[in-house]
C-alpha cells in the first residue's frame, strides 16, 4: 500500500517523514482524515475499554474510572502511533516530535466526547456488569460519537500540517 497514510515499506524514515505531511501529499483530504481518525479510534478504544473494564470490575467511582480510561486511551493511542514509526527506524524522540501535538489534540477531542456520551448513557461508573447490554451499547455509541467528533479536527490538523499520517 502506498498512499498518503501508508508509505512504501522500503521508504527510508526521512523520506517517509516528508511523504507523510499531508499538506504536501494530499492537502489534508477527508479520506486521509478518515483513515487517521479510525487509527486514533483504535488506540483510544483499546485503552478506553481496558480502563472502563478495570474500573467497572473493581467498582471504582466514576471519576476514577474515567481517569483510568483516559490515561490508558492516551497510552494506547500514542503506542499505536509511535511503535510503527520506531520500527521504521525513527528514534523515540524523533517519532514523538513528529506526532505529539496532533495526537494530543485528536485523542483529547475523541476522549472528551467518548466519555461524555458513555457517562450519560450509563455505560461507565454505574456499577453495572460488563455483561450488561447497556454497557456495550453505551461504549459503541460513544466510540462512534468520538470518531465523528475527531474527524473534522483531524482534517483541520492535516490541512495545517499539524498532524501526520503514521
């Protein structure tokens, strides 16, 4: 695959870095924004679900569950972004400098919306079992809401070269 978000495997890290600036590659297209938003959602959802599962299973108060879920969402989101770049030959600090701002903004928007929606739908912190359908309904709706909240943000970040494909 050799589109804006997936440079060829044999591309040297420096060339991949230059290729990944969407302002130069595709001008920050909606297609590229959709791809990176889905990637962001994957990391956020893994961390979010893990935090919610731990918090609900342990009977933590809702604000502790939210803090745990958000922390793990950021860790997983950054992990899914940084590890592939480091596998391509970038050092941690090079990869961090490339992605930190765009990821912080994108993950923050996604997490804010996901947690508000999930909380108001009774999915987190309500003491319900992970086996209860409402838990999963709330999580699913929150994930969709988070995606659509972060999509225009990522498009804007791409247009201004503040976010890169990873």
